[in-house]
């Protein structure tokens, strides 16, 4: 007698497996949607936005180290370069470029991806300690450039932008922190699902 004949898969067990896979997602969505009603201050919403962004960063590092087995000491500069480029594009929106605010994470991600392809083309030829040291060296190089290349990085003060200058999306202009929080949660859930 085979194992398959001992445990037949019925429609009921398929629904149970499907339900057990979707319940954590449903709980996470419900939890994230209710948080702004518990923590209503602007500073709390800002911290929750930063936490959501950090979760995406941590999950991407888990893919690199956990699934890829590559210890990287320079993983943050891809996110940083993407963030700086997204801020420059946001400032270009103030000058007349038409780009809705919800698409800025895609712009930043693509810019980080371009640098990942360039740096990965030579750093991933070796594994282990060599890869870790190359990533550390490139990270230190970018950190040094952040003070030197003031036009892009803004020096020690960084750069700033106004998120409210973009065109409205479905009637939302992202004037309040709560609207920005829900946009960040949307990207958090989408990226987590894709990862």
C-alpha cells in the first residue's frame, strides 16, 4: 500500500491548507490597517512608516544571506542610493515632471537595481570572505562619496523634498501622515508577498 493511498487529498484538506496559508496574511493586513487608529500622532505614524521600510530592507537582506548564503556588509547602500535617487525624482516632480507619488518606490528600486547589477558584476564572482570584503569596501566608498559628491547626496545635511507637490492619485494628495502610512503599508505587503 502506497503513502498516497493512505492519505488521500480531498477538497476539504485543500481548503484547509489554503486557509492556513492565507490566515497570517489576513491577520497582518487587518493589524496594519488598524494601527493608525491606535497610534494617531504624527510622530507615531512616522515611526511606523520607517518600521515598514526597515522590514522591507530586512526581508531583502534575508533573501541575500538566508537564501543566497552571501554575507554582505554593504547591502544598505543599494537602498540608500535608491532612496536618494527617488528624492531627486520627487524634486523633479516639483519642477514639472509628471509622476505620482505611489510610483516613487519603483523608481528608487530600479535605480538600486542598476547599481546592484554594476557592483554585482564583479563582486559576486567570489563567495565567502572575498564577497563580504568587497561589499564592505564598496559600502565604505559610497559612504565617503556621500560627503564628497554634494550635488547628489547633499553633503552632511542630505536632501529634502515635498511629497505634496505630485499629482493626486484617486483623489489622494498624501497631505496627511495617515495617507502616507497606508501607501507604505501597500508597498510593504506587496513586496513581502513577492519576496
